[in-house]
């Protein structure tokens, strides 16, 4: 039963649980952003550039009948939408991390350690020379 005990200890470590929570929340957040981009942002952008649905933009390499019964195409519109999704997710994560960092710095009113103060004094003395 050592294997089961080791696995239980591994699975119950804080970092593993935190990672699982992060993945689940990230998946939900990704779906929200996908809906935002696909259903809210891209339709007006497509309308402004002439009624284009980005998800259907493609370069057709061969039509049905030429190479079989299926169209062969490069769907670059889906790539554009995925890129917009990524940019929005990255920006949101940046803002969340930035906010958390500011809250953390605002909440830490503890004085800096002695060695940090000493290094600052040395730096200031070197600047004066």
C-alpha cells in the first residue's frame, strides 16, 4: 500500500491542488473569452470591414471533385480569432497579476530586512562618489 500512500501525499500537496484549481478556472475563463470574441467582438469588426465572418475566412486549395469529395482549404480566419482570444486572455491575466502584485505590495508594510537597508546605504554612498 506504499504506492497508494505516496500517491495520496502527492495529490494532496498544496501545489498540485492549486494547479488543478488553476486549470479548471482557466478553462472556464477561456470559454468566457472565446464567447466574448466570437459572439461580441468579431461580429462588429466583421461588419465594419464589409460583413465578413472571420471564422469562415479561408484560402481554397481545391474544390470538391478535384481531389475527392472534400474541399481542401486553409482556414486563416479561425487563426485570427484564436489570436484575438489569446491576446485578450493574456491581457486579462496581465491585469489580474498586476492587481494582485499591487495589493500584495500595499499589504506588506513590514520594514525591509537589515541587509537590504545596508545594501541601500552602500548603493547611495557609491552614487555620491
